[in-house]
C-alpha cells in the first residue's frame, strides 16, 4: 500500500538550531510529496511540494526538503529555527498515475525552545 | 478575500442532534473536500466533490451527508450526532483532480463538540 510515515510525533529544538522533520514514503511508482504546516487553531498551509525534476525543493519560511529515491525519504529541514516555526507539520503523499487521494502522515509537532 | 471559509468556527451540541457545517471557496476551484481531524491530529479524508459530483466517499457513516449546490460550496450535514463525532472538520479545495488536486487550500476548521 502507498503511504507516508513521519518519524517522531514530537520534535524539540532550540531557537537558532537546525530543524529536521523526517518523512518516509512507500510507493512502487514515483510519488508526489508535500509538506504542510498547521499553526494552532488554523487550517493546513502548503510549505512545499515535490512532483518531478529537481530533488531539492525550497518552500516558504526558509524550509526545504530533499527527495531521495534511494532512501524513500522526503525530510524537511530549516537551518535555523525561529519561535514562529512552532506548529504541527504534516507530510503528504499523492501517488502518480491516475486519480488517487492525498494521504497525510500522522503529523510532527515542532516545539521551539527559546 | 478569504479563500476557503467555513461556518461556524465552533459548534457545541447534544448527542442525537442534527447539525450542518458550511464551506465556500472563492478560488474558482473545481474540487472540494471534507476532512476530519481527531484529537491526535490525525487527518482523514471523508468526501471529495468535483464540479458538484461526488468522487471520493471514504468509509464514513451514512449519518454524514455532503451536499454541493454549486462548485463553490460544499456543505456537510450530520444526523444523530454521537460523542465520537467530536473533532475538527476541515474543508479544502483544489484546482482539480489528479495532479491538480495539489496544492489543497484549507479552511480554518470547524471544531465540533458533542456533549
């Protein structure tokens, strides 16, 4: 079955430290992959997406993610955490070829410690 | 100039009641969705409509009935509310289906509490 797995339901980093949120996918065909962010009491907002082409994808707010086929991973990174980055982050997956629904991971809550 | 709006934002009701949540998008998108997010933040799709036609209907109790009067609106009616229906319900829209179903634009959510 095609899916995404987010490792770590909670991640804490110090302000200014590297942010690394992990996402692995399971698919027999090249997928489309996404990261969404959900701030408290708000809906989800797209951070970045990978469809085809360049494997390093840059998104909003200084985030980026790299598609690594050999590792079936799409980890989200940011060089320096800011207090405003504290939120829930969701990795999402769309299988390519034909209509399928977007499947969301279970989410990772990022805490930024001053 | 809100892209995807939902009403109400909060809904508190008794078990057994019937309630509706409304959703409107002004993005000109063809496809709309309802998601349920539980207390553990798990996000699960419930329904998807493309141009007023139902295209995804996950294993949702038939107490839940979506209605799309036009492609800019997708409402969710829930009959005989149960405690387990308490969750945050998100409406979303996208340009279309397939690869065009991303990105999805989400509404602010409706927090439903069933007492």
